[in-house]
């Protein structure tokens, strides 16, 4: 069953169009993550789903009901904000149960449901504390609890982990994944952090300049990006791009001949994209793409070499063995793996 249906959604502020015709279906129980650079429209789209922003054009449907002009309180959604938005003078229990109290739910029922939510989120011992007595992670759990207790059709998360430190973000990602598995609820999650997107999402929606570039499962976007924008945005470190051409039956990547099957017409200019893990360092005399090592970055389990190459503005990023003996200043050859090369036409659209 389709739980959320977006049809030709547009949003303008005067002459500025920030959402430019978005169509999307979200199935019941899906975990969907909106990603994209700052200003791409992902948070604006989430706020329109919530009813916090008016829609300039198009329709929003939730569980088969058109809610395009429906008030936020009538949409059967719950939203978790980046800022937690807890009432400082209320206890944890009062914060979680506040929405039910406003709806006139009986005290005994509120207490029961608050206890159930607190057990789910493992915050039972905190129910009598106030927000200033909680850590950032505990406050976020309370904010999530306030959303869960309403039993909404859709949960909306607006960069909920941005205020947490790196270690706590990892822990809370796991907690949110467990929560989704336990509740089986439909969740829409906005983030600029692609690690969150790759680890949490059933499907990722990549936004750029107010439109959707691609929708798909995390590894589908990683392995088969639709264009250079998605290819460069999904993956950390990001994909490397080289000028390339096809001539005389050979694919040349930045001038270096590469064995690669292709189906495009001869002499077509293309862009070649190669992930850092799909480039091999070879002795410069053996050919490949010649470059000079600028920096070795050691991250414990992962090591990357950044190689300057004549004719390219950006350094090439290469995943190398942790025991590498490369040092800054070394001259190397770089050999992309032919079957791992992504190719894009002049408009940046992926070629077969």
C-alpha cells in the first residue's frame, strides 16, 4: 500500500522556485531518506509533507487521503526536529505525553502509553527528570518518544542527529534502525550525512536544485548512479572523474588506454568515473595515468592516497593498503579497473 504519494509538487517563494515538480511514492513501512547538498530542497519537501509549508502546486496524499491543504494536526504525522523542541519546565513523562493530554486522552491511558514508549526507548528511569538533566542523546530519545506515542501514519525526521557528537550519532543510528524494525512504521528522514542515508534507508532519494536526481536502494545508487551528480554525491570519499574518449575501439581515460567493453558510437567524448577502491597504483613506467602523490591519509583501517595529475583540478583519491610505503612526492601510475569504470555522456547522464 502507498502510504505517501507526492504528485508534481512545486514550491516557490515569489519568483524563486525551490521545489520543481517532485513525484514520489512511499510504501507502507518503508524507511526513505532524503539527501542532497544544502539548499537542494530536501527539508522544504519534508516541511510540506508535514503541513508546515504551503504547497505552490501539486498534491500530497497520505494513506489514500489528499492532505495538500489539511492542517498539520490532522495529517496523522509526527515530526522529530534537529533541535529536540522539548518543553524545559516539563518532565520527560510530561513531554512525551503532552500531545495525548491536548487530545483529551484519559490520564491512566496516557501513563500506560508513556510507560510503553519509555520501555521501547530504554528511558524508563528518566521519566521524572527535566530536559536540562539529560544528555543530548537522551533528549533525542525523548523527542522520538513524543512522536511514537501519537501512533502516526508517517514519522518525519529532520536531521535529528546533527547536534550529537560522532560517537553518539553512530549509537543513535543503530537505535533508530532498531526502532524502525520494531515498529514497522513508515519513516521519512532528512540528512546531509550520506553515512546515515546508506546505513538507514530502504531507499534513498537524492535531491538537487529542487528536483529528484535518482531514487533507489543504497547500493543501487552507489553501483549504478544515474548521472555525475549522484555518482559524486553518494560515496565517501567521492568518485573520481576523468575526461575520456572512445576511438578506434579503445576507451582512453585521461589519455590512458583501458580495456573496457562499451556500446557507444566511436569517437564519442565521455566522462569516466572511478571509485577510490577501483584504482590500482602501479609503477609509472608500466603506464596508466601518471601522477604525483600529494598526501597519504591514514584513518586506521583505511588509507587513502591523494594524487595530483596534470590537467585535472582535483586530486585523485585512491584507496591503498594500510601498509603502503607511498610518501608525498612519489611519482606513480594509476590503473582504473576496466569493469568498474562508470561512464557518462556530455550532459552527465550515465551510459550503459
